[in-house]
């Protein structure tokens, strides 16, 4: 299997490749991604370049579902417990929000970490910077977080990251907390709680916890496909889109949806946003959410597939 080193070397080999003409988004990575030459403002290509990298190296399984949308990619890492807010490593996907927020739903750019500097900044290779592939040095100011593909061990950053087997258990000892265990196994508290069906952060000495693998209760995140958009549906939307999960409809949730369906992200649900959602989910576009709603049913079906 290709390693983090392989990904970094591939990205470095592309430095200097430019759009033709400049400012058009017509670039070889988009051509490969879409299967044809494309151009225009709708075809930003920073994420498409990374998809091409993983495809050519034969590790598309580590990339996940094909998407050129940075929010989708970061959310997928978050759902897998492989999205980290700090402690970057070589080969990580580094996600940015030029607005300076730390919200996954606001991510608008991505690159690959080449190395980490002593001051905490990172050296990267990024596509679609000034219409070309460039090497950059980035501070944490605009970095939302890091997606860490499950590379082969020979590609780890310095070999100092925790080893996480494909399946495994851990027995809680004195002084442990879910946070400490999550750091030991390079994952998140949320992932451990989901994996072990825990409703709180409380654990006890001698308890055996799963540290990797799939949830034993996959239905715990299933919602009713009934066409009614209630708090359960909102919570699932927030989980899938990588937002704070509170089950409350609000501007941040609406903005994430609007970005996903390709309409103005103003944080308000009106006829234009509803039509965009109906178009996205392939239902009648009348600008109205009825009760029950075919559009909501289509959305709920996708949410149960861990998709939006």
C-alpha cells in the first residue's frame, strides 16, 4: 500500500502545474476528475487534485467517496474518527477556512502536509493557489483541522504515531479517561462513544472498550424516513456535515446545507434554498416543504446511508 511519503512525493512532483489559461480552472486534475475538460468558477480543483493523487497511487479506498467538495471530505474523516484539530503529521490532508472559523461546514480549501515546523506551522503542497500547484507555509490561523488517511505504517510521520489495529480492544486502567484513550489510539472521544454505545463519558477500571472497527449498533444513527423534518433529522444532518450536534435548526446548519446544495449561504431557509434542496435530492421543485415531504424523505434516506 502507498504511504504518506508516496502521497507527499506525488504532490511535490506536480508543483508548478498551472491552469490554461490562468484563472480558468482548466487544469489536468479537473480533466481527469470529471472525465472531460472543464472550466469556470464552479470547478475549483484543490480537492480534485488530491483525488487524482489517491487514484494514481492505488489508494482510493483511503480517500473515500469520490467528491471534489472539501466539506464532504473533511466530514468523512470526522465520521471515521480521523479528523484532528492539532498535531499534524506528514501526509495529512489539511483543511482551511479563509474566514477564520473552526467549523468543518465552512471549509473552502485543502492541501497535503509535507512537513511540520518547530513553531507549529506546516509546509504544504496545495492545488488551486494563484491558479497553480504551489508549496506553501501555513500557520494555524486559518486551519480548521487535519484529515488523516489510514496509510501503511511505513508512511507514518516519523514513526511516532500510535498503532491502531484494524480491530482491537483496550482494558481501562486507573487514571484513564475517554480523552486519554482517544489520544492513545489516534481517534476521538465521539468515535469511541459511538463504537462502544456509550451515552456518557463515564468509564470504569477493568472495562473493555473497542478501539477500532465498526459500531456494533449501526442502527443507533438511523432515523425514520417519514418526511417530517424534526430534531432527529436535524441531529443526523449535523453529524453527517460535521457540525456541532444539538438537534436545533439554525443559521450554521442552514449554511452548511446551502453550501452542499449549491445556493447562497445566508443561513435562512426560504423558497430558493428549498428549491435547491429539492433539485439536489431529485424531487419536485416547488419551493415548499410539505408535511410529509418527498424531499425530506429523500434526504432522510441519504442520511441513513451516512451521506447528504
